[in-house]
C-alpha cells in the first residue's frame, strides 16, 4: 500500500489512533528521506502545545515491518537503559516511540503501516555541512551510537533488508537491472556503466575480510547521513540520532564511509553541476577525528586502516544503488524529477573519483 497518495484526512485518521492526549491542531508533511512519508503534528495539551513525528512506512522497501519495529524497540530500549545507568550523563537522548491506543508500537491502516515518535524539541538537523566542528560532532555521535550498542547481542537484531551492506549483492542487483533494462535507459548511461565495470574488483574487499574473520561484524546504524543527527540549538552538540531503520549487524566502517560520503560532500546528493561536487579534506579530517574519539577503544588497527577505503566503497555502493534504480525505472528511491536517480549516481561517482585522487591525503594512522 505504501506509495499511494495520502489525503490530509487519511493522515489525520492515522495520527489520531496513537496514544496522544489533547486536541490535534495540525499535521504538516516534512520533506525528508527517500523511503517513507513523514509528517509533524501539533497537539494542544494541558500545559501547552506538543509536537509529534509520524511516518507512513514504506512496506515495499521494508517488507517485514514487525522485524523493523522489533529492531527499533530493542535499540532504543538499550540506548535508554545505557543513558540512565551512565554515571556521567553524556548529553544524548534516545528516540521515543509513542504507542497506538491499543499499546502497539505501530499501526496498520489500509494506507500502510504507521509509527509515531515524540518530536525532539530544541534541535535542528542539517542537509549540508559547513564547519569541521559540526562534522566532528556528527562523527562523534555516530561513533558513540556504535559504542553504546557494542554490548547489545547482535543476534537479537533481525536482518530487515537482507545483505543491505554488501557491495557484491548490490553489483548483482545492478547486473539484473542492466540485463533487463526494463525502461530502456541503459544506452543513455554508458559512461556510468563503464565506471562501475572498472571498479567491480573493490566491491568484494570488505565482504572477503568479513568472511575471513579479519574484520568483525558489529551493530551499525546503516544510514549515517548528517541529517540523521539532531543538534542541540543551544549548545550545538549532537543530541539525538534518528532513523534506526537500518540498524543491523554490519561492518563498522559502513557507518564511517557513509558519513564521509554525505557530510564531507561539498554539494547536495543530487547536484547537477558536477563542477561543484567534491569531498572536502578538512571536513574529512574532522570526521576521522570525531569518529575515532568515540570508537578508538574498540576498532581494530585493520578497521582504522580501512577508513579511507570504506569512504570510497560506500560512496561507490550508494552510487551503484542509485544507478540500478534509475535503470530499473525508479522503483525504490523516491524521485522528484526526471533522471533524479541518475543525477544522484553521478554525484556519488564523481566523489569516488576525487577520493581516488586524494587517497594519499586521506590515509589514517
Ligand atoms: C535511503 O530514505 P533515507 O534517506 O533514510 C536509503 C539509504 C541510502 C540513502 C541515500 C532503507 O535513506 O540506504 O544511503 O537513502 N535507505 C534505505 O540518501 O534504503
Ligand atoms: Mg534512512
């Protein structure tokens, strides 16, 4: 059912089935993410107005919604327990789900599954990074997230999207899309297709190391975009990590690589002018330092050495996913214009090229 148009009455009807007191004043869409539909509602309650964040989840992408919600429950409970038991408060807040009136963690409607979070007030998120301080802070926060989850038994987490982090798997999906070419777009993407062909070999590096036990499996966030960190408006410090959909067992460096891909980028993810696309070295350095400030205690020397490679690999892999979706006819990521996924793929590939050129300067010791 996901993907179908929602009327404002549909939205209100869904929202009102969550256990929220007071009078619903309004609900407005929030343009963010490529997967779900997000809304923010305001309620008049005793003592003032309060806001909530609602998502109609995409059950075409996430076909096992109970497993997704199971992971989110588990992870947020764990983070909350850690925060309460910490001797020194670390300033982080865990996201809080609001149950349905029937006390369930999500709601099933004819328009698809819905969930609700308390809105975290007094914070902002950013789509682009302008200062090394903010990059450091975002990386510190995602490193903290992994550190906090290190003692959560990863076997309890379900693999909601099978082989989500695996580049060889993404190459197979790409091969299928290219072979099928269902909307006849391949002929117009030859440079991008060649770009992938020239880099297939690097696709298996991490999977091989994982299989050989040379890189450990860890619980990772899986979508470490800068706008998945909420920054406190007063202090500028990271206060909350959002979007736990892809929190699953994976390799630690996926999170670091995705951080670099998005946060050290000098342009938006879908910039059309490739002259503006680059990876900023000062932001990259700040990401390395911020990430290591919370992960150095547990990352192995091999993982640390692989940090710049992971940045290149994850950027390549997300570009590959955008290109595959373009070839497949835009069936996965939301698009807002013609060729949107191809534009996104081109940006990722341009950054991969820049990272290849800057490999020496990106080394981490
Ligand atoms: C998707 O929708 P959003 O922005 O949370 C995607 C990520 C990609 C990202 C690229 C479940 O995340 O894997 O890195 O787009 N999420 C899923 O911007 O596929
Ligand atoms: Mg996400």
